């Protein structure tokens, strides 16, 4: 079974703080993704990575950056958290058949 | 126009009935199609994938794909209250590496 873990289930941060969300997978998948999910807006792709140190912007990259130093780990960074970044953040990996497997999610609240 | 469209619902069916969930997509070159189930507060989990025209069955679930009409559907037979969730349709759009485009989901409630 594919296992995707995320560093926190719930996180509360203050406006202006730097926030790190980590995702780790154990299936040696090359492709990893970060989404945010908001009511009424569905899943929106923030960034994805197709290899170590490689990244591509998704639909809503503003205010976010990512890091992929090792194949199994993909980090999402909020450089200066704002209240409009309060959301559910979901990490996913993809296998060779394009199937995506999601982590449990991190519910981030920015006060 | 959204690339992947689903009726948001909510869709309510009685226990034991067939629930029918529909999804249309705009990219005629799409090749891979997925249905995910998402319980409230949880992350999406894969139910089925389908790649060729026709029906694909897995237990109580049947996915149907019609590329000419650009729709994919999910039938849930003998619906159970535990099937109550949001169902997300996802499509791999042509030329998009491994990215999937997700619909906004259909909320299903199975009434006991």
C-alpha cells in the first residue's frame, strides 16, 4: 500500500509567520503534488514536482514555495502566512498509471 | 468553462437504491479518469480508475466511460449510509504530465 504522511493534522499559526508543511511518501514515486481545498472551490493545485529539485507551478502558486531535496519528501512553505491561506492542505503522489494517492491532510488556521 | 464538471448536489438516495454520479470533461484528448471518495474532514481516497470506453465493475461500484460524449459516471449499487460522502471526478488532461484536474465534487447522502 502506498503511504503518504503529512507532518501535522492541525496547525495554528499567526499572520506573518513562516510555515513549513512536510509530506513524505514511501513508494518511490517521482511525482508529488501540493493542493489546497476550500469549500466551494474544490481541489486546487499549488505546486508539483516531477523529480528531486524539480518543481512546477500549479494553478495558485502565489504566496507559496516548495522544496524537494530528497525523492521521498516534498515540502510546502508559506513564506509569510496570511489569513487567506487558512485551508486544508493535501499532499499527493502519483504512480505510473497517473493514480494519485493522498496524505491525511493538514488543516492550517492562520490567525 | 470548467474542464471537469460535476453536479454539486446534494444527491440523496434511500438505502439499497442505486446512486448515479455524473461527470463531464472538456478535453477530448483525456485518457485517464478517476473517481475518489472523500468523507467529511478526510482526504480523498481512490475508488476506481477507468481508461477505456465501457463499463468497469468493482464490487458495488461501476464506472462508465464514454469518450465520444465526454462523460464518465459512477454507479453505486445497494447504496449504504456509509457511502455518504463527497465523490470527486478526476481527469488527466492531455499534455499535463501526471497532473489531474478535479471536479468540485458531488455530495451524496444515503438515507437509512
